[in-house]
């Protein structure tokens, strides 16, 4: 169990995370010295809270990862396996194109924070369970595996980054691309 931060330390932590969030949203790589300057804090203060830029980036991504995990748990409760999988994938692709912190954290081979590892493992587990359930129900092509979902979803996110149009159009573009992908995942009757 962690000790709660003093009020001034908690304010500093919030300020650091808010500055980092803004930098990530602008596409600016996180550098702790830069974050300190923009937050109006000493570099030592930032380093006391976050030993590395990766730890800070993972902290910025945590709310998105937690929201996806919660949505995944809700999707598992849906009795329609295809609808549950589609809802989870739509929520995932929406997060990919609206939260700039998600892709680098999800793609990292190693995590700095144990919470990040826990959330990524949870998302992997939920995604696999939803996919396997849909496949067992005959709603997903048999020649696909749950491991195919991550590269396919990353492909959509990359395509939206390159061809998504204006920021206002990006979400609609992502939804359209995912709808096409989902149609391709659909199990079709076998022809003799």
C-alpha cells in the first residue's frame, strides 16, 4: 500500500501529469527537464515523482488503459459474442485514434510500471476471451486467431494516422475502417 502524497506533492504530481498529457497530445516527446520547465517546477521534483519519461508516459496512458479494461469486462458480460467483440474493438480503435499515449505504451516491449503490465495483460486476456467466444459461436472466421487482432487494429490506427483527414474526421475514418475489417472477420458459409 502506498502512502498518500502530501497536498503540495499531490498538486505537483497533477501538474506534471497535466503538462505531460498536453505534450503527448501535441506529439512532443516527453523529456523530464522540459516537463519541469513547462510545469514551473524544479527538475528534482519531476524526477522524484517519475524516474523516467517512460514512467511518466505510462502514467499518462493509465486512465485510457483502465477505461478499456473496464469496457472489456462489460463486453464479457454481453450474451451476444459477436456484438461483444465488435463493441470492444470499436472502443479500442476509438482509444487508439483519440489518445496519443496509448500506442507507444501498448507497443513497448517492456513496461516501467507494474500497473501498466497488469492492465496490458488484462486487455490481452479480455480481447482473447472475446475473440475465442465469438469464434466458438461461429461468428468469426475459423482461420483467424486472437493474435491476429493486435496487428489488424494497429493497421487501422496507422492508416488513420496517415489517411484519417482532419482531427474531426479521424474518429469517423477509424470507425469506417474497423467496420470494413469486421465484415472481413465475419464467418461465411462454406461453399462446396
